[in-house]
DNA sequence: ACAGTATTTATCCAACGAGTTAATTTCGCC
DNA sequence: GGCGAAATTAACTCGTTGGATAAATACTGT
């Protein structure tokens, strides 16, 4: 969901300053072309734009740093609309947070690890996590913001609590299979493993700014990112299988994963 | 540096409401006991209290969420003092950030890994990192805040950039020794390893609030923390040595580390 | 004991930011 | 073709907040 696109859409939907009506957009091309219209109704679209703008704003500035007016402008809306369609700043934030969790849970469900052999399944899991974080940097920021607030909002949210991640069970199953097949040495706690896998990607990406300064190199350069993914996969697989780090050369492990596997 | 203590110190230093002067405190017990004094000079103490209060405030509320007035109150000072002793809100923040980096670097230097055998050295490193983060939760929060700002302040700070962490070199040396002795299988990139070790602790602790909600259990309970440390050490050592996860039972690895090794 | 400076207090204020109120416009429906 | 509800805009309120100013008080050297 690209905010720039959404704004362009709105902007060109009704050419506010001129009379020109070039609305070639999908959905609601009005058949009666009234002139002099100042605005056009679009509740769902408005709500979407508002939430998208709010997500960006909360992600880049945190809860306290976010500005309601800025969200309105970014959404191409009037500030009153935020209150009309969603609620006050806190409601806005909670809605964004819930949507973020829903989104990642949905993508997680699309990943089937069941029929992969255990090492490949773990590798795919790491690859997915890494790429999801990479593609959704706001999610990282929102998570952190919520932790600053000691999960105050999350606790209130029945919605998020009902969204169980399928990963813990999946990892548990993969680990059991791995142990049975002899691929893995020990049955690690799936929660610990899940946290560790998330941690390896999360920390690198969410702290890439300060780490880049400290180490004096750009950790978000293509090369650096490739190396990181490689390192993480090797680290975890070496630990689980008891085989050497070196055994896991890139191609066989990383080849079948990649971005194509992700849901749109 | 305990803010409550500092405040108590100040509060009892001059008993403002009564005449009673029970100043048993170190440093500057005034020999001429003037009566009716309204306040006492203490520039260094004031500065310390301000910075400590600011650290707490920035850590719990982020940069934008921090309130200058609240810092003043917490420091037992007048707001004007912040500007007098440190500078505006941004200066305050940068000073706090720099102090935080200085502190961890100082403790890092106190850790000598050179004469430990490689696996023990790595275990101690993990233990140190874990416990440092546990003892200094504000550091985690500050790091995140700074990353939200895309390291804007850090880049400006010549001080922090000059504070090289000794860990990258140390880890490099340990890894080389380990490879030479046959303990380790492959010479991993020390930067990657450093980041991974920090990541495993950082993510767990800084996101413990949301993770606890998601998993429905208290990740900061004593038991859970012990398990986490155990898991991290096993994970990394198994990966490096190529031996099984199970080989590393708790006692031998964790015994010689513990809190006593840390600098005050 | 006195002058001059360092430190601290007591107010003030202009800008900002969240949230509201009321007026205006669109649109489905009869 | 017009009525009423839904959607949107414009303008305003009012507490908060970072920062500034000036006055008061403690300390230092002489």
C-alpha cells in the first residue's frame, strides 16, 4: 500500500484547482460528471489512506512524536476525518498496530514448511522473516514503539491476542521431524528458536543506523545484506544440525526461497 | 547511579522546610552552618542528577515524548538548570546518549577474554552482554530512540565515533585462537558474530513486553531469563564448535561468569 | 566584610498540538 | 427534484511545552 500512489489517486480523482476531470481510475468513475465539485465521497478509500499515513507517521516518529496534523496532510485529508473515521490519536495508533499484526500473521500462514525437509524449512523461515522485516520496516518501528509503552495497547487489544502466530507450532513440528530424521541433534524449545530467529534479523535491521555509524560501513548495502542473511542461516543451521558452519554453502540453502514465495 | 538516592541526598542535604541541618553527606558538609539558607550550591551533583533524570525520561518516553519539565522535577531541580548546565533538549539528549556509550565501552574494556579458552570466552561475552542489557534497560531504549532518528545525533557526535568498541578485535582474536586450537570450525566474521550476540539479548529484552503478551507468559520471570541465557550460549557455541547443542550443559559454561565480573 | 561571579528560583510567553464545533457539500433514495 | 443522512471542510479552543528573562541567593577570593 503506497501512500504516494494513494495520494496521487486522490489528487487526480478530482482535479481540485481546474475543471479538468481525467478520472480514469477504477472503482468509482462518476457517470454524471458534475462540474464544480469540491470533493468526492470515498469513505473506504479515505479510511485506508488515513491508516496508511498513520502507519508511516507512527513508525517514523513514535507514538508521542507523531503529529495528528501531519497524518491528515499525508492522507490528503482534513484532520477532522481522522476522528470521524477512526477515532482519537490512541485509537488511530491501536488500529495501525492491529493491522500490522494482522498483515504479518496473514503472510506467515501462506508459508508452508510442512513438506520441506527440516533444514530447508528452517532456512526458509529465516529467509521469510528477514525479507518481511526488510519489506516492512514500519513493522519493526511499531513493535519498538509498542514496547516503549510496555505493550499497554497490545494488552487492551483482544484482536491481536486472538491472532496466534502459526510459527511456534510449525517450528515445533519441524524440529521434531528434524530430530526424528537425524538432521537435528536436539529438540530445542520452539519459542526460544522463534525468538532467536526474529532477533537476528530484527536487531540488525532496526539498529542498522547506529550500527552503521559505529562500524563505519553501510549495513544496508546490497552486499552487506546478502552477507547477513547468509550468516544467520549458517549460524542457526550449524547449531541445530551440529554440522560445521562451512557445510552450508549458499546456493542449495537459499535457492528455493526468495521473494516469489511471499504472498502479495 | 540511582536517581532516588540522589534525590534523597539532595532533599536531606538542606532540610528546606525546617531548620534542622542533618547533613551527614560526604563531599561538602559546610563548616559554617548558616541558618535560613534556601539552597546549597552543588554544580557537579546537579549536573549528575539532571543527566540521570534525563536518561530515565528519554528512555521511558523517547525523544519526542520526553518532557523537559518532568526531567527538572525528577532531578529535583528548576527547569532553568537544564539549560544552564547542559543546554536545550537536544543537547541534553545527545549528552545522555554519549554518556551511555561511554559507560558500556568502559565496562567492555574491563572484560578480559584473552586468557580464557575460546568457547569460555564466547560464553562470557554472551553473559556479559545479556547482563549489561538487563542491568541497563535504558541503554536499549536509547539505542532505539536514536535509530528512530536514523542516528542523526550519533553522526554529529565526534565523541561516540571515537569510542571504538574493543569487542570486534577481541572477538576476531578469540575466533582465530579457536580455529587454531580446533575448538571452532570456521573463522566467522567477527562483526557478524558481535551483532548476532547482541541481537539475541537485545531483541528478547527490548521486546519482552509485546512478546510476553503474544506468548502469554512472563518472559522476564527469573526462570525464563535463565532459560534464555542458556539457550543463547548453547546456540552460539554449538554453531561455532560444530558440537551438539546438548554438549553444553549449564554448569561448566556459566559458572565462571556471573555478575561479580562486572565493573561497578 | 565586601565585591563580583556562579548558581538557583520564580515567572512569563509564544508556538504548537490534540481535539471540538459548526457550517458546507455530496449522494442515495423516494 | 428535493429531503435527509453521510462525508468533508474550515475555523476555533484551550491546555501543554520548550524556551527566555530577570531577579534572588550562595559562594570565592581578597
